[in-house]
């Protein structure tokens, strides 16, 4: 019989090996961003470059305009995350705490929307943004990305709010608090683990969003985000692969830093939603 200690050791070794295999593509990309284009194409899976080409990052930041794309992405991502959190929390609160006619039908419709691919809605979304007079603007991209059902987040908030005791709301209502006051001053602060989970997941999705920013910035390249800006490295007859790797590294680092910093809140939020 294998002892518990030996079994744990074997599991840890296997997990470490799996982790190395899992992160190798990212490590390879980082080192590839420091190679020449020729070395990138001929070095295969080798990591260490013959000579570190730090100018790849300078070219990506200035020549490929990643400095502008980075600022666009920050504005686009932060604004979208704030809107999504507010709308998802408010919708989840209504579905989780309030009984009204047709509630089950609305829940079914919300869940059904989950199965509609986002690509199928891009044309009506583009038309809607244009009719609102928001085309060729960062606000239009934000509105387009923040729109949609965000079903996962709504269900997480609804599940969390549905399991909170009624006495919390009743105490606030006795003190004269209205619907929005109860929601913003009492219920929303209690749901901070879900808010943190929503913020992290939506941040990652929005930061790497490609389709919506691509369609809505076709006629205005200066509004591109980092994901769309990767096209700058693709020319008609050549591709700057090492520059693209540098751009991808610049794009991914903020996401990894945010996730590392907030992973505890992410785990707490998921655990709280499942437990609820």
C-alpha cells in the first residue's frame, strides 16, 4: 500500500510537471519576443535567444502605436467592467429577491440567450451603435461591449441575493430606505465576493476582446485596442513575428498581474456563488 505522504508527493510532482507544460507556451512567447525575426523562424522551441533584442518592445510601443492602443484598452476595459457589474448586479437583485409575474419565463429567456454566439449579433449591434450616433467613438465600443445578457454574472448575483435573509431588507425599509438605497447601500456591499469575481472575469474577457473593437474601429484605426492592434505586425508580404510576440507580451502582462493580485477574491466569489 502506498502511504498518504507518498501519494501526495506523487500528485504534487505530477501537478508541477503539468504546470510546466501549461506555462511553457507563455514563457516561449516572452523569450521569442527578444529574438530577431529570422531567429524566431529558425530556433524552433528553443528558449534563450542568441542576443536579446529589447528594441522589439520599443518598436511595438512606439512604431506599432501600442502606447495609444494600451490607453484605449484601459479606458474601454474599465468602463465596460463598471457597467457590466452594475447591470448584472441590479438584474440579479431583481431576479433573486423580487417575485413578479413572468419571472420564470424571464429566467428561461436569460439562460437561453447564453447559447446565442456573439458573432451572430454583431450586425444588429453595429446598426444599433450607428443609429445612436456613437459610431467611430470609444463610447460606442464601450456600449457595444457592455451590452448583452451577461448570463453567468446575472445568475451568480441572483443565486447570492436569493439566499440572503429577508430581515436585512426589512430592517433597511423600516429605516425608510427605498429600493435603490437598499440595493446600493445594503445588498451590493454584501455581494463584494461576487462583484470581485465579475470584475476579474469581465476584465479578462474585455481586455482580450477582438470582434467588437475590430468591427467598430475599421474606419478609425486610432481607436483600436491591443487585441486589434496586433494586426499592425502583419504586412502585405511579411509578418513581424518577434514584434508580434512583444506586443502579445505587453497585452498579456496586465491580465496576469490583475489575476494574481485578485485571485483570492475570485476563488471566494466562485465558492460563494456555488454555495448559495
